[in-house]
C-alpha cells in the first residue's frame, strides 16, 4: 500500500481534501470496507463537483435532492460526453458509485470490491493530478492575452481601442482559457486506461 502513501504525499501539495479522503479510504480498507467504499465515492464526488463548479455546470445537473448525487453527476457528465459512456473511466466510476450505494443503503460488506476499485481510483486521481500539473506548467510558459483587452502603455488603464495605440501587457487580464484542472479532467476521463 505504499502507492497510497506516495499518492497522498504528491496530492497534499495540490489538493489537500483529495489527499485526506484517499488516506481515510486506505485506512478503512482493512477493517471497515464499507467506510472505505464510502470514502472512495466521496473522492469521485469531490473531483466531479470540482469539475462542474469550474465549468459553471453544477446547476445544470438534474437531481431529486438539493445537492446532486454521485449518480446524477456521472449521468450528466456522460450525457454531455465528458466521460464517454462505456469507457474505462466511466465503468470504474459507475462501479465505485454502485459499491458506495450498496455500502450505504444495503450495508453490503465487500472488502473485495473495496480492494479492487481503490488502486484504480488512485491511478485515475494520480493521472488527473499529473495531467493538471503538466497543463498548468504549459499554460504558465505561454502568455494568454485577450486581444480586445490591451493596455495603454503609458496609462495602465484598459480600453477597447485600436491595437496600434497600445501594447499587450503581461499584467492584462488573461484570456478566458479553460483551467488546467478542467482540461486535465476532460483529457483524463477520455483517455484513461486501466
């Protein structure tokens, strides 16, 4: 289980909540598989919500509850083709969702299910964090500026005027590009292989 510790250490700098959920899921793996399955579901729920909030789509998720469930979010993400249905990522997420529901509602004790899905979930999250860092580094190396928001060289004010009178400033508001997490999430869910 060293891979859990390695993941938690890498993750702690990037996403403390995800790291703590992973540590708890690992901690409960041996003595309370239901709690581990619930924590695994919480990890998925966390990254789904993070994506939906970053893309301003959380309110578009239909739910019978005040807060969308993991099932609602997975269904929505597959419907909008972010997680292609029957892809390996979709099948893993769906299995974790089913396992968590069994643990919560049916009190089904299944250490085999917990042990089977947990390393795969850690690989998915690790891949997501790796891709996010890679994209973030690539974006930092590139200056994204919106040509309609250029800064007048002498005034420091932003105007929407002809480019000839202004220079592009590195401190100008950045172009409305996707965040590194959003791009990494979409890439990871599309390309993930077990």
